[in-house]
């Protein structure tokens, strides 16, 4: 009886036309790749924000060690290998040639990409 019941239950599976089942794997793959690219881009933005914040704090601390009180804004961009590096610094406060040279030697931000807003 059990075998007969099993045969009756499995019979519809034998008549399924598998050629009618369409798996759109290309669309799925494209969706996955698109989502991965979006996540990588979001991660890169977060990394850039973290690096900018850390550099701003680092520069502020260095300025404080020199007796300066500055507001600092750093802009970073990916280098040739994709690593975010500082490309410009905007400083609000008294200009310091010592700090300017330090920014150039330690962080690689030349004087022409340093904006000083003296108040």
C-alpha cells in the first residue's frame, strides 16, 4: 500500500517538462556583481571618511604640540593602487611655516595644496 501511495505521489514529477523551467542565471549573476560593486563603493567611502577624520585629528594634535589651535579639513583620494592618501589640507588659524613643512614631509601634501585661512 505504501509503495502504491508513493507511486501516486511521485507520478506528477515524472511528467514535469524540465525544458520549460528557465533559470535566468545571467540576470542573477549581474545582480550579484552590481550589489558587490555597490558594497565596495560604500566601503571605500567609509574608509575615506575614517582616514580623513584620523588625519584631521593627527594634524590638530601636531599643531597643538606646536602651540597652535587650528581647524583642519583633509581631503583624501585613492592613489594608483587604490589606497586613500591625503591630497589637500585646509587649515583655519594662524599660518605656521613649520607645520606647513611638516605636512609636506610627513604627509606628502605640498605647500600648493595647503590652504591657510588665517583669522
